[in-house]
C-alpha cells in the first residue's frame, strides 16, 4: 500500500537493464499506485503521449559501449518536448558532475547514480514532485493572462487577441520576432488554446539541423538506412500527428530543404529515410523566425519559396521586442523574481522604483530572455532585501547623458552582448548559443564576424 503523500502520482522508469527495472518497480510500487517500466527508449514518445507521467526516471546510456551520457540528454530533450510538465530524473553508473550540471540546466529535475539506496531514490522523486506542486502554486499567483504569457502593454494585448482568434482554427501560423521575445510561448499558447491541446506539442529547431539530419529528424528513418541507423526512428511529423508541430527558425532552411518540406505539407504524408512506405500525418503547423523571409531575396541561398511561404503564414503574429513594451518590464521582473526566489530557496528581494526605471531604460537586445537571465543572476548573487541598479551590471541606461554622447552602433551593441554572454558561460559555445536563442552555427558566424 502506498505510504507517501504523493502516492497518486505516475512514475515511468526507462532503463535497458531488466534487473534495474524490476528492483526499482518492486520498491516504488510500495509508494506509488502506478509505476511503469520500459527497456526501449524509442517507445518514449508513444508512452508519454498516451499517459501523463509525473516523474520519468531515465537511464543515460542505452547503446552497448556508450558511457558518455549524451544519449540520456537526447531523450531528456525529447521528453521535455512532449510534456514539459514531467519531472525527469537522470540515472547513470558513471558520475560526471559537469554532465550533471548540464542536465539540470536543460531541464532535468535531479541526477542520481547507480547503484542507489532506495530511501535516497524515494527522496529524490518526492523532492521533484514537491517542487512541481510548489511551482504550480507560484504560477497560479502570477499576474499572467490565461495564455501563460506575461504582459499587459497595448502591443502584447494585440498579440493575445490574435492568439485568441487563430488558436481554435486549423490555420497555419507564422510567428515573427527577434530572439528572446517569446515566440515559443506564443506557439505553445496557440496549441493549448486549440482543439489539439490534449495531443503532442513537438518543437523542432530546424535552423540547427544539418543537411544530413534534416530528413531523418523530421521524417524518421528505418534501421539500416545509413551507417548509424541502428534502429527505426519516428520523425517529428509522426510524433506530432494529431497535435501541433512547431518549426522554429524556419527562415534558415535551404531551398532544397524547403522543397522537401513543401512536398510533405502538400501531401500530408511522410516517407521515412530508407523506406518507400508513405505514412499519413495530421498536424497543425506553427512556424517561427527571427528574420524577415522573402521570396524575392537576391541571394538564392536565403530566398524563400513563395508557395511554401503561402502555406506556412495563413496568419502572421509579430511579437514585439522588449524595448517596445517597456510597460511590461515591472510585471516580467516580478514574475522572474518570484520564480527564481522559489527555485533557489531564497527570500524574494524587492525592486525599488529607481531600479525599475533603470531596467525600463535599458535596450534589452536579448529581449525577455536577457531580462530573465539578469533577474536570475541578481537573485543568485545578491544577499540584500532590496535590489539596486548595480546588481544587474547592465551598463548605462539608454537615456543616460553619457550614452547619448557616444551612441554605439548596432554591431557594437551586438558584439558586446555576445561577449558578455560568452564571459558568463566561460566560453562554452553550447550554453552561450542557448542563452542567445540562436544555433551554434549562427553563433560561430557572429564570433567570426566580430573577431571574438
């Protein structure tokens, strides 16, 4: 009989070691009503799409001879795409503190080593469940719209109205906006306000896909289709069937990739790499880009097919940059203060009016994402009950006399912004690109451009 206060929660254990699955299930069944097990990680999509699991215990290594944990990070990302509310606890016999930190940063709730002590394992699961419940209470107290996006400015009210109108339809949506403005939140809001809200929401950063991975990732492949194809793989289109497929950075597609995508959208069928069998898919398409896309671009490498453009932008939604919605900064700052004070178990500091004015006068080239990281850093580093302007290390506000005397060019601002992000992550390209909201390839181009 379950003995904990979380006994009604569902737990899924994924590990290729049958003995581990059996022993973990036998122990956890004493504390939770539903404990499922699975040896094959390729079943993750169907399992999580059909059942809501509160906690997934995920092994970090499945392939024989692979011990670097990268496979676990891959499946962690897939779980987060399918159900962001599921807490994932990564398990491994190979302790690596750097990998543990990376896993926590990209969304893992915890990281435990095999062999574990049963009581320690139970405490880890219960802690993850308790954090979920506490987070739910905090979120319910936020000043938010029912769409889950913070904002009350006139510009954002227009965005909310467009979401309200388009979400119940099956229209394809193109979301435009700079990096860090919250295009992914708009896409999720459209999904959760639609008739498909009970189905999968699958996000793909198509700008990060190489030419060789594009078809395999989107359309899937069969075992033996190419050298590393050790098993059948379901593509993103099939994963999203019945739900919403969100293609981020759509403007980075080559003309060849655009042609393949257009064919699938027209036929509503995909063929896995290495197979001639057509599989029907039923998806709601939402796309996003941080750049203007045009079918009349001079450079053929960045031109966008007019017929594809018509298909993806039945409705366009433009998300304004933060500098154009400064009225929302106090709301956003309060939201992030509550979030990170709870996350780091610290008293929530106060933002006084001079500090708020400083935040509102700053340009925020990284938009809401930059504000979020600035608030998180201030909460972590400050031990005072009141946050001052100096706690944010933002430099001069946009309207300061010194700033007006020697205005920086856009390139100078971008270079400084990238350099600050690089410094914060001690030169780590992956983490810097994640913070900036761009692909590693795009970051490398900028580093070369600015000589960094």
